[in-house]
C-alpha cells in the first residue's frame, strides 16, 4: 500500500525533536528577522516560505538544504555530529568556534570505546569517517583481542556473511587490520604504525 498526498501522516516524536532543534539553532544563529530568512533563502536557493517553516519548527529542510545550512552554521553541524554519535568531532568543532581547537591531526577519535590514532593511521580521520558502524565495531573487537570473525560480525549485526566479509576486506584494504596465522587457526590483528 502506498501513501497519497491526501493521506494523513503522523510524524514521530524524533522527527518533532529534530524540527524543534533545527528551528532553535537557526533562530539563535541567524536572528528571527524576516531579513535573515530572506538572506538564508537566497544563499541556499530555497523558498523563503520554506525557510520560515524551518524557523517555526513546522517542517525540516531536505538533505540538500540541510547540507547548505550546515555549511553556513557550525552550530548546526555540531548538533548533527552529536545526534549521529560523533561526539569527539562535535567537541573539536565547539573548540574551533571558540578559537581553542588543536590542529585536526592531533585529535584522537573515539568510537565504541576505542581510540583511533588519526595522525598515524594512513589517510587519517577521513579513513575512519569512511567506516560504517559494523566496521567500527569489528575494529574495536580486534583491538580488544576478542578475535572476531566474519561469522560473529554477521550474527551480531544481522547481516549476510557476504556483507560481513566485504566489511572485513575493506578494513584490510585500508590497512587498519590484517590476518595473522594459518587459515583455520589465525585471527585478525590491528595494523601497527610508527609515529611520525
């Protein structure tokens, strides 16, 4: 069954919180004047009425408009990083806005309780950001020496074994992990990199 325009749509509580948060950030960052709404609309090529709805929290921007808004508003970008779990990046951006952030290469990135040394890993932070949650989880399990396998990744995340193997192959290609030992008795280990 597909929905038509006349069908009533009841938004979830999460959708409502997102709309309210975006509205608050826009009002705090750009003021609540009509001129601010018009300037934003012109800058991101949006309908002023749509921008006004974002301000009032009655609707949220689509992805394209959200990306344009985030490029104008570090506060909006910080909020997005927080709700998606990238707390360290959000803290770094907060510090940057206050003028006290260290260089990005000095930041250690933490996820699933594991610290990623973004300065010494080839590709740095961009490589870590390219990983999906399953790959982050597997990397964490390898670092904890829990000896995860494609089967354990498949079972934990409820994905097919082929997907699990692709996730692992990607980590190996990025030189974050490697397979050590014989095929039947071996295990995955963290690739070590020299500082500097």
